[in-house]
């Protein structure tokens, strides 16, 4: 536990941002360059150094505008910690706050997550704990996926049988400790359901509910809860949450493309450049629960945007002229 005003090397602790099962995150000030950073301190400080470096090394393999970036890992005064980008804004969990989001905003957030997990998957990394508290909305409306603390490279995940994740968002195979790339797609499907309806598709399932989960008996289509949801978008969410991996979207790019198609004329954007900054915002759980911002993302024009670099594209562009990525 670190305290306000405490220093670790050149970093001065400003406040606590949040704490989970694997570590605590603090807002700190880099006193050398006068810049705010986020510092994550793992709870288990007694691991050997190679084990402590596993998460920062994994994060260092990821470089994407929709993923919280790592600056460095350090050990000061016998405390190991990871220095990361500080995202001033709020969590998607607080943005939803039990209320359904409009379709353009849901599409804007979902396509940005698709970009993040496509990049992670391309590096062989499975997140394993995708959920709204781990998705930060910046002041400029950019969504950044955070907390890769339980992530694993695909080959490592395939060897283990440890059940890791948050039950309401876990794919059926995760209850058996068998996370695959499509497990992240399922978690995003549950998150999309929550954005469209304001509620989870079911209460936290237990391993005893696995059979019903596999039959999809626990899930009502989101359109039954919110008739305003376009039928095509309803179908995309249900396919993302298909219990059988073979019936799910097989890649984040495939899901991204189907979201854009289902959105039709909805003015969704990958990473909007004009956003309404939330009043008195701070990162993640540093905010008061009652201070959830309204209209964090102001949907821009109907022009499509590149999933990778987020620059506007011609309506029929097959490849981005700026970064060269296929669309």
C-alpha cells in the first residue's frame, strides 16, 4: 500500500486509482519531467524477478492507440512497479452506469476495442479479462483497453488450466481454463450487450451453470430488452456470444467488419477526435460514482474511419491511404 505524498525514485504518489486481485494502481507524478503517470504495484512482491517482469514484457509487445501503453518497469526501495500511460477520463463501466447507450456510441466504443484486441491477438496475446472496468474512455473520447495483468501469450494459455476472468464476461471454455482468442470475442459480446441494454445478459454464472450456458439458455437476445436495437446489430451481439467457439466470430477483424455493416448509416467512429470532455474527470475509480460523464463521445460525421490509425476514409476505400491497412 502506497500513500499520498510517498515517493518511489522520481515518482510522487498523488492518489489511489483502484485495486484488484493482482495489484493496486496509483496516480503519480514524474517529478523529473512534470508528467502524470499511472503506477501499478503487484500485490505479490515476493515473486522472482523474471515472474515480476512477465506482465511488463507482455505489455511492451503491444503498441496500439486503443491499448494503455507501458513506459517502464522499475524497482525502488524494494518495491517493484510498472509505469504506464495515465488516461484521464472514466471507465466504460461508469459511462454505462445501468443505462443503455445509443447505437452510435456503442459502435464507436466496440470498434475501438476490436482494434485493440486484433492488435493483441496479432502479437499472440489473449487478454482473458475484457470487461467495462478495464476499458478507459479518455477526455478526447478515445477508448483504451487496460489491465493486461492476467493476459497470456497463446502458447502459455494453452498449457494451463487455471480459471481466470470475471464470471459474467467469461466464455464457457474459460470455466475449464481453456482461453483462446475467441474467448476475448465472447467477453466483448457481453460488453456490447451491456452497452445496448444497460444490464448484463445473465447473473454471474457458476461452473454448475456451464451446461445451460453452452445451450445459451441463460441469454435473451438484447432486442427483447431494448426494441430500439437494430435487428442486424442484435444478431452480431448474439453471434459474438455464441457458446460454441466454431459459431462465434473467428477474429476481431471479422467482428469489426460486421459491426460496421450492422451500423448502417449510424455515425459511428473508431476514435472520435471531437469529444465532450467530462467535467472534473479523473481516471477510472478515482472518480466519484455519481460523477459519470454524459455524452463522453459526440458522434462525428458518417464518414468511415480506418480501424488502425482512425483517419477518415473514402466510403469505398479498401485500404487506408495513410497507414496502408486493409479495411
